[in-house]
C-alpha cells in the first residue's frame, strides 16, 4: 500500500477528506510532529514514515486581512514553509502535491488556463504564488490551483458581481487521489458562476453585496478558470 503524508491535517478540507475511505495509507501529522517552519522537523518525520507522496495543504489562509496585517507570518508559513517542504521532498525523492489558489490569476477577463500569465490579486495570493515558485522548480510535483469553500456557504454575504468557479470541499475530496500521479499545474473548481448564485445553493440567508462598490472599481470581477484539463482527467480516470 502506497503511503501519503498530508500536511494541514487539522484544516477544513482535511476534515472532509478524512471521512472518506481510501486505498492509500495516509498520515496526518500534527504541527508538533511535522513543523513546516523547521526543515529538520520535516526531514525527521519523512525519514520515519517514508511516504511515496506528500500532499501539502498546510498554510495560512483566512482571514485574508492577516496577510496584510502580519506579512512576516504569511511569508514564513506560505513561502518559507512551502520551500522547506519542497527541499525535503527533493532530498527524500517524494512526489509533492501543492494546494494553491485561483487568486494567482489577474481576475480581469476570466476563463484562465494553466498556461496563462499570473498576477496575484492580493497578499494571500502572492504568498501562495511564492510557494508555487519553489514547487515548480521540483519536477516531481503537481500544483493544484483551487477554488473551493465549505458546505454550506459559511459567509453572511456574497458578491453579486464576481464570477468564479467555486466548488465545495466534498467535490475535491472525492477526486483528489485521482490526480496525485499527474505533474505540472491543474485548475480545480466547479462551473463558472456568480459567487452569490453559488452561495444561495446552500445558504438561503446569504445577502448579495457588490465587490465593485465595496472594494473599488479596480477589483477584478472575472476570476473564473478554465477547468477542461481537470474534467478531462476525471473523465479518463
């Protein structure tokens, strides 16, 4: 049985992923067992477990403002921490799967393909792209640019003028292991739609708000990705 080490095991996505039955042996180390800020901590754990794959889901995400208020923490966890993971996977010859974000794209025209130029829209996205830079230097790797959230939609408000590819954690959880032998970059998400419309599917109380009005006329409103590559992999699996 092939072994997987999954960082970020206490996170929201991992909570959903753990509930599924898997044909792989999966370890979810605590921060005490594997601290991504400490290279030697990573090496010790991987040397003990000897995994075939490492799914790197650990990172600093919400609230988004934390990446503006505490830039050092964002850099330490999302950029340096990911770089430590990459170095360890290189040393131990482990396949690396990295969770990135759709926010690395400019968000001005939508339908972005994996080969399109990137231009992160906020500090969170910059930190995730920083991690991507390290991962892309290691050829035995896969980057997933993901647009997903909890089910039901947890926020009280949703943008009525922003187009994205939101999917629920459950949607990726059931398909993640179908992707881990791929390499390069894959856009991951659901169908293209307005965020408010997606939110209403599971939260009837959500209220529509305008990103343009709140965040300014320069805020990117067309953040959707082209997910044909992802859908083709699932179809041929």
